[in-house]
C-alpha cells in the first residue's frame, strides 16, 4: 500500500488479502499501514536516528 502503481493495488495482491481478512479487518489493516507510513515519513523528514540501544 505504500508503493502504489498507477492503478492502485494489483488484484493478485488484493484478492488473497480479501480472502484472509474480513472487510473490517482489511480496513483496520489499511489504517495501520497508513499510520506506520506517516510516522516513518515524519521521522525521515525530521532526520531522526533510530535508537542505538533498545
């Protein structure tokens, strides 16, 4: 979902996901992916470095 082609998500990617998840689960998955993508882009733009220790 973070690298969409001109026509969106290809059927060969979407169809297995649609079989594995309910519509509500797909919606939640899309929101989770979008949220992670936004945080990653903000972190990159702010030049944040990952922690050296966990």
